[in-house]
């Protein structure tokens, strides 16, 4: 079986927890190279992936690594577009972690460069494979909800103390803040389900001392086909709302809690460990129906591994990329406009 070498640029949380295990679990890919300037992370990469080549800079890897067939950009947000451009210029297909870039124009520049070079480019929107999202999509595809009038989606957390990472204390120019972090997922999911947006309303706030950009946000989208999406993202929610509530003309669907895949990856689990992946127990299933006629419906298994299975199919079989980068450009345009209409976070 052909097996392609993947170079992961950045081996912090994104590279080591979210990308590397999924790449290693895909039979047609292997973690061949890691770029990190941290001695501690280099040692971790060697322990996690015996035989991996470790480079101290992306420039060094791109100039000298003969084993890389795909570059994965898993560095801080402000470096996503510049590093993607360098990888494309070196002749490598590219996956960029979300958010694609810190501006839509920068993201479009990367798309244009990939098209000019004739190289595959995709964006790691892994939450298209969350178990709750897949369940909603299945209900929509089956026509079980009728005409969807309102879509409510939340990623809320209770983190009253600032931990000090760049996502919290960085600036909007760094791509920091909860709008670009969790909003990248929420807007992408809404666009994937309900299509183009014609109106955007947003509220952005900075609630905790020491935070330089938004840590509490709300976006309302009106889709061209009529659905209204209401999206909450917060680090300061002492009580959490439903993860998803979908209200249609014939039925609704509500589910709480989070897909377990992120927690499992953080805990060191691998999708290929032989145990069920992305599943939840029946007590965590969502509720479907209308009025008093309600019942639980099984939550479909989540499937983050599908992203890198899709990339392997792109590179080896000529299939389309698993996430069209133009979708991520449109998500960024909405996030940028949301920041504009909200006027930025307020003290």
C-alpha cells in the first residue's frame, strides 16, 4: 500500500493532539516529519512517532526534507497563511488548521497560490465530523425536520480564570479570541448546513481582566434560503445551554453535551485503538419530535479520522479535498464582518 509522508509544522496542542493521531491512524499516511523549535516538543514527537524527522524551522524542512508529501500547518493563527504560501511554493500540498488565516484576503491569496501551482489545499474543519453535527445532517437529508426555521448552536465553557495562552491574551491581529477560535467552527457548520448568508448581526465582549480580545460572543446569521442561525461562543458561561437546537416546520431536535472526540484525543486515545470511536451512551442522545410527541434518537458516531482519509484519497486517488478552502474563505469573511458590525470587544 502506498503511504505518504506528512510533515506537521508546529507540534503544540493542534499538531500533537488533533493532527498527528489522526494522521497516524490513516493507513495511507504517516507522520514523517515534525517542525518545532522546542526541545521538549521535539522529544515528545520522537516518542510519539518513532523514526520521525524533526526540523527546527519550516524553511529548513521545506528546503531539505525529501520524505514530505503533504504539509500540515498547525502553528499559531497569524502564521497560517505565510507558512502555507511557503509550503505551496516548495511544491507541497497543504492542510491548514482553522482559522485558515487572520483575514479573508490572506486566505484567498493562499487559495490563488494553490490553484496557480496545481496543488491540493484544504482546511482542517474537523467539527464537520462531530457526532451531533452528523446527526443533524442526517435528519436534514432525510427530511425529518421539515423546513428549518431556526438553528441554534453553542460552544460554551466556564473558564473564569485566564490561563495566559496566546488565544486568550493575543490580539485580534494575531487571530486570537473566541470569535476566530470557536466561531470558525460554528459559522462553518451553519454554512455547510444552510448555505450562503445575506445578513449578519454580532455581539463581541471582553469579560475577563487580562484578555486582549473577545472571550464572549454571539452571531446571528440569516441564510439566503430563509433559515436563521444563532451562534453562541463563550469562555464565561456558568451554565451551558444545549449544544444544538434545530427548529423545523414539522419537528425539532435538541442535544446537549460535547462530542467526545476532542476529550479522547487530549487524553491520549487513538482512533485506531480498536475501541468504539466518537460514540456516546444512549442517555446522551438528543431529543426529536414536536409538542408532546418526543423521543430520543441515536447520535451517529463522530468521525474525525474521515478528514485525513479524505486527504489520502485526494492525494492518491484524485478525489476532491475533504474541505473546500473557499468555504473557509467565506467563513472568514463572515467573521471579519461580525467583528466590524459589533465594533470589537468592549471593556
